[in-house]
C-alpha cells in the first residue's frame, strides 16, 4: 500500500507520525534508547532487511532524530546516535511501552524501569505543567491553537 | 511493503505498535478523542479510502480499542466509540502531539489543551509514580522484567 504523506496535515500527531509512523521506526528508536548505535546490532536485533533498515536510519538522520558519528575511517563506519530531538521521543516510546505492559504483556512487563532519582520501580504518570495534577483524556479540553486560528471550539475540531 | 507482525516480539512497545502501528490508525484514534464516532465523519476528515478505513476500524474493534454501538436499525449503522482500553491510548497520542508541537509546528500548535482541573493551558509532563519527580530518558534505568526473565541488565537488553 502506498505511504501517504501526512506532511500537509495541520496536526501535530500527524507530524509526529510523519517522522516515526513507519512500521519499524519506533523499534529502531527504542533500541537506540537501550544503547544500540551500530547498524549491524540494529539489524540483528530487529531481524529487518538491511536495505529497509538503511532507509529508515537515513530518514531518521534527515529528520534530525539521529546523527551519524564516524567510529571508523577505513572503512568508513558510523554510529547512529539520538539527537536531543530524538531523545525527546522518550515520552512517546514510554507511553507505548506502558500501554503494551497494561494490555499485551500476559507474562508481565518485559522491561522494568527504575527511576534513578528515587530508586522506585516506576511508571510514568502524565501531569499538568500548570498545577501538577494528573492529565487524562477526560479532564482536558481541546481548543484551536495558533496553528489553526480558523477553529474555535472542540466541536469545530471534530467537524473540520 | 508487507506488514510484518510484531505479535511474537517480547516487547511492549512492539505490542502497542501491533495495534496502532498502521499509518492511519493513530489519526483515527485522535479523531475519536475529538468526539468523532461516525464512519462518514472519519472518512471525510481523514480523506482515507472507505475500504481502508473499514479495515482499520474493524481491526480496532477486534483489538478492543473501539466498540460498535448501533445508532440506527434500518439501515444498521454503528457508532465507533473508544473503550477504556482505547482511552488509555491518550498518553501515547498526547506525547506524539507534544513532540509534533515542539518540532513540527512552525505556525504554533494547531491545538491547545486546557486542563479542566486548573484552567491552565497545559502540556503534560511525565512524572514518576513513586516520587512525583520528572521521568526522562536520562534518569531511568531499564531492567529485565517478569516477561523477560532471561535478561538481567540494560547491557543484556541492548545485546538481546
């Protein structure tokens, strides 16, 4: 099936998917968070075709999610390292992980996260940057932002 | 390109992608969070082929993300409503939105979220369920969980 570009959509979820919406991409990013930097290690872990992996990695470099850092001159070989933009995908990956832990991990979570600050085995909770209380689907209201000034209300957002 | 199934992967990120990793799926879920329930409205908003939309919606029903609720008997027509499992995708969608706002919204965020509890226009911050302090890629440590008892250390996770 042809990949449709979301680049013209006036939506930040679509813009995130434009970068990480390919099937393999978030698993490549996941492995990078676990410390993987080498092409061959990504390839072995993911069992992905080398040409597909190469395409995905180059696309992530172009998008500014990875940077290539040469670790060998002869032959020329690169580490693929997360940039700050790439590391900022951590909340996306972590939210996916927690949902998978909750609904699709019948033998228990494959990975536990320990928060270094307190030593707790922890899950992340999303809280409001304004008041520190939990944010969820049921206690937020969506309004049109600067990027969509033609819309005013949530009902407009659902109709547009 | 053939869609590879991630269902046998021992990873909760992969299991989440198994459900929402199709190109259109998170945008369907996004629209559901904005209040869309009707097939024709999803179709108009997304500009997606009807047969593709039908497949995606049915898959989300099978996965327990949506439930179908008849709103007309003659002809038989359904609302597609998020289940609790579906609503628990909110942190995934919100994290994608915030990343897109930060890196791919040159005209400003298309949508603003207001936290009803405090009235602030707010972004979500991920905090530790144990101590309430911020969690990020740099202050957590990944360890093998019950679902992968054969692994012990982060370095094992990166090698496996």
